[in-house]
């Protein structure tokens, strides 16, 4: 009897030990911490990459905008400056008791029978343009730039329609090698050399006014 009880007790103990060894072990606290840390690092990496991409895009856009602004600022002549010159010539003409009109290619002043500026600039040119006894060339320009050694002609003004002969004035506003130049002619007739003569203006107010406009110094 005692022998049978002992055997039953032994079998029960063996079965209990088998059940305990079959249970799945719980994850250790260190393993949970490691998994959470890995997720956090991956999240921070994604955020850092996204932020870096955004910063690079913003930097690229800023550089392009700065470059575009520089191109606009570097223009020697534009429509705004042309309007400023027109206003200046109106005011300056009044102080000189003269009235000036603006002319351009295709819109010529009748200068003693010559159509200016077309007969001095471009395909219809039939005069030799001369400055202080030196031959020069004009190129009509919308931005103040011209070929090497050429004067960029940006505006023409004259009082030929309003002033009495022979006190009429013809002004060529040009830019040469980045420098504003106001050239004047009062030539009234032709010559054997077929030269059309200019000289630089002696009027400092006129020269300074044009220079200020080109250099953006006028308020």
C-alpha cells in the first residue's frame, strides 16, 4: 500500500515538472527597452532626413531668388530709368527755358532735313558719327549694353520742334564701358567728310542727372 502511494506521488511530481518547463518565458525588461530605443532612433532619423531635405530645398530657392535679384539690379537701363529721364528732361528743360521731346528708332526728329536717330544708328545709317574728332559707333540699346567699343544709345532728346534756329539742341544719352555719357550736337549742315559731330555736354547738371539715373542715385 505504501509502495503504491509512493509511486503515485512520484508520477504526479514528474507531470508537474513537465508542465512548468513547457511554459513560454516572459520577455526581459532589457529586451523591451532595446526594442523601444530602436524605434525611437528610426523615428529621429526620418525626422532628421526630412528636415535636412527641407533646409536644402529652402537654401536652393533662396540662392535662385538672390541670383535673379542680382540680375535685375545689375541692369544699366530699363523702362523705369527711361521714365525717370523723361521727367528729369521736362524739369531741366523748364529751368533752361527749353522744351524737349523724346525720340527713338522709327520715331525721328527732323534735324535740318536729316531723320535722327535712324540716319546715325542701325541699318539706315548714312553718316559717320564722330566724337571729339574720333570716329564712334552707336547701338540702340534697351538695357544699356552694346558691343565692344560701341556706345549703347538709350535715349534721344531734342528741342528742334520748339526752339528757334540756330539754337536747337540734339542730345544723345548713351552708356560707354559702363559710364553714362551725354553727347550734344548742334551741327546744322553737311560736310565733305560726311561726318556728324558730337561733343560731351558742358552742362554739369544734365550730366550729373543722367549719371544719377543710370546709377540709381536719384530719390
